[in-house]
């Protein structure tokens, strides 16, 4: 696997986590509104997305 693909896949996974936690905050689906975990997951997903974006820019 190329490094670009790995970075893109990690960004996609972080985006999926962010989307799931935003849905959880808004609707209570799929995790049942555990507010502190939702906030931690969103912050972590944002950090991974930022690091992935910076790494992707370095690779191109």
C-alpha cells in the first residue's frame, strides 16, 4: 500500500468517527448520547483529520 492511500484511509476513518459522534449528539443514535465520550471522539477525530491533511500535503 502506498503512503498516500494509508493517509487517505485514516482520514476516512476519522471522518466516519466524527460523523457517527455528531449523529449521536444530535439524535442519540448509535451510542446513546454519552456526552463526554462524544466530545472526546470529535476532538480526536479532528486531530487525526488535521494530521492526515498535513501528512497528505507533505506527500504530494
